[in-house]
């Protein structure tokens, strides 16, 4: 059973939430983030190249231009591989645990699995970010030493 | 709670039989370890399980039946399998069934209330989780929080659910020894059924490694015995050994080699080999030394003039400048005298560089120290002069104010001086104050040069430390066999049909590289700076000598 809804994030980008129910004991939520736009990519590339050309006119060294191209390519690859998240998935399996997967734009996937025995509670937390108050979902983990304490707060959906 | 059955992927294509494994009641999960095939005698199966249980302290029992159907459902087999439930009683009794050639599985778990009342049996929801038995057997789980007081003993009911699964599989080695192709009373199917790994070359290497290791261990013990008796006997030699970082590195390397070639198994960094560039290095050294000396001479000429627009005291300036210039002249003559022999010395020393990159780096650091020895001398002269001047100034300043330093009481006391004492004291104070800028400038320049050299040496030592403490074996393991070091697991939902049990695939989530380095970092021969920034500044201001931070001679126990 699938379900799709659309929302918008704190910066105004469009988010899509998909919900799937595999069985009464297994649910999956998939959140897709806004894609990288051609406009922002062109803007960044033009800025970097203009700066490099400005330096080139000062120094008369053509290595600067090739270095700028190199930096742009490496920066784009690094951004796609380490920073830009494409979609995030939350898989909840009854009495086993909660699994969070983040897929990056370059295809890399990073997974974390939290066992049910470690989860204390799932709460909605408030945070002050710049001039806004935003709400985010997080999981509270049990502290192994103190049974009533909380050892870690894990935010979901970066 | 939902019942979970951990099923090894290698048994998915096995023929029908009995499921053998461990039941964990706290998590309501059953870990299937192997499948026992027909025909078998129940008594022998029970004997084998008792043997395995004794050997591995894992509660292995018969969990249920496994049915791999060919074409049509066979009624007789079905009844036979149900009858087995009466022989091997286990709560709950699992009945896994798979149609050959299709992906549809069915699983039932029944609770027998008693041998007579079959009608009162209940059925629960079951979730099938597939796992790769070989990988789980070899893998080591790294929990995110390490508890210092957690004891790893023979407790069978240990930590959270997944750790128990890993634990069970890892401890059941005794069960995996006989296979379905072996001639035994009981025929089992598990990960070894897919093919035992073997290679002739590996076997030969294992045979040859023993004697070779013994031989090398003997040689190394001879070498270390020889070096041990020489160093501690003669005083000048032992002083030099402790100052040269190369010898420290050689000793470290010797320890590592002894460890590698001993017959124990351990995790070690691998040796890095480096090409021999001795000839080029020797050719490059003399011009570099000349260049350094020339730069120093220019610097001194600049100081003797009017450096940065400051006006120096001409007489003192000339004296100090000439003194240092003569010193440089001596040093250069010495270097030129030694130049024919340098190449040969370096070649012999460079032989030891085949012991690794870190030894080569240490040699480089020592060469830098030797080349800049005159800078060190100048720094010491300048610092001593400046220190004397500062002490003199402070004591005469106290005289100016009518006070005196009481050595007995270690404090400042008032004191009445005679007139002539005051007069001479004031004169000397004035002279020292006016000569202060000159001395201070020389001190500043040479201190900066010395600090530069110390920084370069410090960086080289940091690099050597980093290379020494890098866990190359663990990194290689993470690269080639990532399932051995596990940070956790990840689940994937397999094809699902309504009415059938939920099937998940459990895969191992490997440890990220940063955590591998952090967990398996080797102990460094730590050279931490002895002074904090505050005390360093204080020493610089008062002109006390600063020793570089590589005082590794003191062993910290």
C-alpha cells in the first residue's frame, strides 16, 4: 500500500513523502529532497571562473585557469558525494528496530540501524535556527549505565 | 512480539530436513544454524547436539522442520514432518516450507500446549530474516558505545538482540565441522556445503612460513642482544644514541621486526619500502649547507648595519657580528673538509633506510639537525647573553628602588645601600639599559631561526609518529574484506506477497574508515610538548634555553 504527499522544507524547496506498508509489522517512509537546480550550478561555476580570470589578468599565469577548472570539477564531485542528499528512507520493523538510510546524489548510501531495545522514545523537538523555530523528529536512545537517562538524541531526516 | 527466524542463505536451496539452531526467548528469535537431512536416527541427532552444546556452550536444539517441495505438495511428507514435532519437542515449533523454483515461502510457528491437546495450539506471525552465514561467522561487531566495565565472559545471555545472533553463529564452530558430503551418522547442511575454500599455494606458504620465521627470529635476537650490550656501557655513545632520533626509530623498527617474525599471530603495520636516492642526496647536501651559511652571513651583515631602521650601538654590534661571522667561517671549513667522505657515510647510513620510510624520515631529521648546528650554537650564545643581561637588569632595578633579593627567604626585602654602591649600581644599570636593544635584536633573530628549525623537525617527527601508529592491517582488512569489521547491520525488504511471511535480508554494515583508525590505533611513542604556550612565552622573554620537544628518552610507565 503506497501513499504520496508533497510538502515544502524550511528553505522553500519541494519535498515528497512516500509511505509504504509491507506488512502489519513493517513500514517504510521515504522522503525525497529538492534536486540541484541548473540555475545554482551555473551561478557557482560562473563566479569561480570569473574570480580565476581576474587572478589570471593580475598574475599572467595560465596555471590559474586550469586550476580553477580542476577545483570546480572536484568541488562538484565532492558536493554530490558527501553533501547533497537525494532521498532518505526510514524503515520500521516491529520488535527488531529502526533503520535510517540516506542516499546521496552520487549514489552513495549510508545506513544506520538502531535496535528496538535501545530506543527510549520518539519525540518532536524544537530548535531555533536563524530567525525561525523549526520542528524536527528525533529518537531518544537509552543510556546503558543509567536506565532512566538518555544517552543520545538522533535526529531523523537531515 | 513478532517471532523472528534468522535463516542462512546457504540453506535456502538445501533438501528437506530438520532445522537446528538456537532459540533466544528474550527477543523471540530463532537462529537457524544448519539443516539435518533425511535419513537420520533421532538418537544420533540428539547425541550430536549434546556434543556441540558441550563444546561451544551454545544451547543448540532442534527448532523445527524445513520442507523444500519439488512439484506437488506431498501429503505423506507433510504428516511425517508433523510427527517429528512430537519426537523433538520445542516451543515454538517452526515449519518452513518453500516451493522449488519459486520465491514463495511459507512459515508457521506453532505452540504445542501439550502432547494430547493439539487443538489448543496457537499460530503467531513470523518474520524471516536471511543472513550470510560465513560473513556473520567471521565478522566482529563494534558497538557504538564501549562500556569499560563490560566483561566478556562465557555469558550466553549477553547484550542486545543482534549481538546475540552474531555471538551464536561465531561460537558454533563445532557444528560446522561435519558436512552433508561426509560419511557420518548425521548429514548437515550449512555454509561449508557451498565449497570449502582451499588453495595449494596458500597451504605451501603456510608450511614454509614456520621454519623461515624461526630462522629470522634467531637472527633478530642476536642483533638485539649485540645492540643491547654496547649501548649502555660507554657513556659518550649512549649520550649520542639518545640524542639521535634515528637510533630511536631503529630500535622501534627492531622491536616490530621481532614481533612480526615471532610465531605469535598479531596485528602489525606493514613495512614500506623506499627507493635508494643516496647519491642524489649526497650531491645536494653540500650546496645546501653552503647556501645556508651564505644566507646567515648576509643576515649578520644586515644586523651589523642599521637593521630595520634601528640604531645599534656600534661597538657591541661589531663585536658580536664579527664573533658570529668567524663561527660561520669555521663551520664552512669543517663542512668542506668532510665533503669527500659524506657520500660514503650517507650510503652506509642509507642502507638502514630499507627498514622503512620512518627510518628514512628520522635520518632526514637528524641531517637537518646536524646542518643547522651553527644556528643552534648562535641561539645558545645569544640566549645566554640576553639571559645574563636580563638578570643583571632586574637585580640593578631592585637596587634602584632600594630593595634586595633575599636568597634565604626567597623573596624581595628592603635593604639600605651605601652611597657608592648606589652610584655604581645606577651607572651599570644605565649601561645595560642602553645596550639592551642590540642584544635583544640578536637574541630575537637567532631565536626565530632556531624555532623555525625546531618546527621543521617537529613536523617530521609528527609524520613519523603518524606512520608508526597507522593501523595498516586493519585498514587493509576494511578495504578487502569489509564484512570482518562491522559497525552494525542493514536490512532490505525482499519481494513480498500478501499472505506470505515478511522476508528481510540482513547484510553487514562495514565500519567507516575513521572509526577503524580510531579504534585500532597503535600506541605512539608519544612526544607531547612539555611546555604550555604560557610557559614557552615566559621562557622566551627571560632568555632561558628551550629544548625541543622530542625528549623521548624518559619512558612513561
